[in-house]
C-alpha cells in the first residue's frame, strides 16, 4: 500500500508545482498528457496482470523454471510493443488530438510533453513485467523498493525541472522519463538478483522460450485483459474529453479529480495485489479453502482502507484542492465535484478486489465481459449526468461505472469458485 500510494503522491507534487503557474493552460496540458500516456501505457497493463497470475500459479506449484520463462517472455513481448509505439509516435499523437480535442493553447504545450514522454515506453513496459513477477511471488519489499525508486525520483526531478529550472510542462515530462528508466534498470537488477544473471542469459537462448505456444499462451491471457483495459482507459479518456468540452477550467479541475482517483485506486489495489498473489498461489494448487480464506482476509482490509479514504476526503478534500491550485475557476470547479470523490472509495473497492481475484485465477475472459457491460452502462449515463450537473455529473457517471464493475464481477465470482472446486476434485 505504501508503494502504490507513493505514485499519486507524486501526482500531487506534479499538480502542485504546475498548478500554481498563472494560467490553467499548463495544468490542463499536463492533464491531457497524463490521460494519453495512462491510456497508451496502461492499455498494455496486461504485461503486469497476466504475468502476476501465471507466475503466482507457477509459484504455487514450486516451478521456478516456469516462473523465469514467463517473466522473460513478458519482457521480450513488452520490448517489441515499445518499439512499435515509438515507431508510430506521430500517428499516436495525431490520434490523441482527434480523440481528446484539447483547446489549441493546451494542445501546443501537450505536444511538448508527448515528444519527451514517448521515449519512456520500453522502460514502462519492462517495469510492468518485473512488477508483475514480484507481486506474483509475493515479494512485497522488492516491489516497494521498485515503486519508491520510480516515484521518489519522479517527484524530485519534477520539482527540480519545474521550480528549479522553470521548464514547465517539459520539466514534468523529462522528470517522468528519467525516473521510469531508472526504475527499469533497478527492476532488471532485482530480477538478476532473484534468478541469477547467468540463468536469465541462458533462458534467453533456450529454444523453449521462443516456442510459439508459450507466446500464444501469454497472448491469449493478454488479449482478454488488453480489451478489458482498453475499455477502462477509453472510459477515463472520455472523462477528459468531456471535461474539456465544458471549459478549460473544468479540464484542469478534472485532472485534480484524477489525482484523487489515482490515490484511491493505487491504495486499494494494494489489497488486490495481495489477493492476486496469495489466492493465485492457492488456485494454482487447487487449495479451495486457502483460496476462500485469502479472499475474505484481503477484502476485510480493503473495506477498512476504503472507509478511511472516504473519511479523509470528507475532512481534508477541500484543503487538498486549495493546496493544489490557486486558480479560482479551477478551484471552484474541483470543489463542486468533490462530493463524488468522497463516496468513490466505498463504491469502487469491490471492483478493485474482484480484479485481483480474477487475475489470480487467470479469469481474463470474465474480466473482459464484465468490463464491457460496465462500459456500456457508463456510456449511457455520462451524457445525461453531464448535461444535468456539469463536471460533478461527469464524475458521477464514473461512480456508476465503478459500481457496475463490482456488481457484474460479484455475479460471476461463484463460477470461479465452482471451477476451482472441480479442479480440486480432479486433483484429489
């Protein structure tokens, strides 16, 4: 939880540094850039999720060679994707302008951000695969080290470049670029320390590593999660687009709301990561009782954390907004949407927890189907809510989106238990 929550704290630092520049344009540009790269990179978040599920189950079976093969294949796959993203950067930038339609003044600064940040693609995708492995083997301390290296260096560099060198939006992008490559290098060192650098080099030259069926297995799981993640990130990107259509101040305020949401999601995801590893290992060896036990324990802690988030946002949310920006129009728009953020932790905790359970059980197809249903609910509610209540209504639709995810996943969960019970019966 400490590791995950350090990421939105960096977001708070970035927003504070850029939010006190005299115009809303700079904060709006960072908001657009953050949305685009969240979409672009996290669309390939399956590198983390599928690696975690497969590694956790191999760990439950005690198969260390299979664990190494999975993580190395994940890194190779991520490297190929990153090369493609860099090669297509002009197309991706043009498509992002069409998709989000930022105001002209915002678009100019956003291009400066994009041209720098795109070069972090290999580092980000490598880190996804490495983090997925560390979570899968329940190495929480190593995962903490990796995330703290990323987030502390990111926050420090952004402050240096923005406040020290007055680089503005370009400083935010450059700080993130350097921090992401630093984290990737540290992550590769952690892998070498776990398996041995010689073993990893030998694995790269094994014929079994390059067999198509191994990549197909990874791709099949990844394909479902890829579609699921695209739907999720499309929904969040539509929030940015709709906020920009309201006004530039609303767009900047929506970025502040996104920081709140990131704090919620990454904090609650700590318990989802736990259930991925612990319940995933139980699932891999068909231990039904252990599986249920870890689901119950992690869910109780997640519910407690969600309540604490809600209480904290209720008591201090206004103070956080006042601290992040001095632009009055942005501040008022953000304060208007704050009540939605107060309720978001309690409503959304269920979808985060079920995501962890589904990943541990490698139920990627179910994740895709439940996300599709929830996305359609979000699309149906977004327009009417935004027309009626403005920015507050737009984020109210996000609240409905997360509620729909939790409900649909809860409906499917008994099928996972049934499948595990059948596997346990066959194994016994």
